[in-house]
C-alpha cells in the first residue's frame, strides 16, 4: 500500500525542490544547523509537497482519467484515501512549523495556500507553469526563515531563480499533453504558443534562472565552489534542451527527470562545499 501511495504522489519528484530548501538552509546558517532543525525542515518540505500532490490528484481526478498519460494514477489509491492524505499532511505541516519558530507558524497557512492553489490555475490561465514555480519557490524562503527567523534578500533571489527553473521544465513536460489539453479545452501555454515556441521560452527561462543563481551567490557572498557548481548546472540545462528538441516522448521524460534532478543535487553540493567544508576549513 505504501508503494502505491508513493507512486500516486510521485514521491521521487521531491528531489526537485528539496535541494534548494537545503541549500538555502546552509547559507542561512553559514554551515550546518542543528540536526533537529534539519529534520524539521525536511519534514515540513515533505508534508507540504505531499499535501500539494494529494490536492492536485483530487482536483484533477476526472481530467486525469481522460488523459491516456495519467489515466492509471487513480487506480493506485481511492478518493477517500487521497482526501485523508491531504488532510493529515496539511495538519502535519502546520504542526511542524509550530515547533520551528513563530514566524514560520504564522506563515504556514499562506505557504500551504500557495502550494495548493497551483492545481486550480489551469482552469483559468495559461500561465499555470509559473504558479507551479511559485509553489516550489516557497521552499528556499521557508528554509531560510526556519534558520534566521526573518526575511532577507538572498532567499528571495533564490526563490525567483527556482520559479524560473520550474516554469521552464514544466513547459517542457507539458509538451507531452499538447494534444489532450487542446481536446479538453484546458488553458495551456503549449496549446496557446505551440510546442516549438514553448521550448524556446523554456530555454530563455532557464538561462534567466542561471543568472538568478549567480545573483544569489553575489547577494549571499558565496565563493568559488558554488560558482563552479553553476558550470555543471549550465551543462545539464544544455543537455536537457538538446534532448527535448528531438520531441521524443521517452527522451523528454528521461531528460526531464535526470537533468533537473542533477541540477538540484549539484546546486546543494556546491553550497555544501562552500558553506560547510570551506567554512570549517
């Protein structure tokens, strides 16, 4: 049953947002914070994402059943089970923030509203990809607040970079649903602009994301290991866009997961070297 729930929630995709939360945490702490705080940040991330995915599945229950690519999702768990997952993970997220600090607790309903709201946007706007980016952009800001207890410029710049990155790769992923979105009369930027223009827009967003990461490094006064990691980030983005240009469904799936997972891992490793090993040395 647990394996079915994890597949239903696409738990493996947690790797996309988690590195940026952990990276923001490392910079905010200028090193490695207490083990308890790390555990709380990770749990808050997992519960928020679980709530968001459960709500997404519930909101799109009937739509997904009509889409050949997603038709089998709702054979994994029942509708009441999905509702229970949504409720329990939402309450768990708020409870975890209560144990972190007062600001995180006060902002937790707003954060939850942002990550849930994305699932409704495709019904009224073609810019749902940017709302998904906003949902994931909450994570580095939340991790910074968990450590520092106040807002600052670096996590906001990082949040913008995450928004651009996610919107770009979601545009790529959405090309798979071009035909279905047109037939279902859903608001879709891929339908509105066409596949080729959307792939070009995704490239532009990803290069802006890279510029955002450089700006984050400058604002946070980071050093060489972080900037070297950005070379690998750029290489992964080049590979992703070169691969998806072939418009092969299997290639898109492979490039989407591998490239973007690599981006997150390299990003957080660069910050680990910069903020933990270099500072300790």
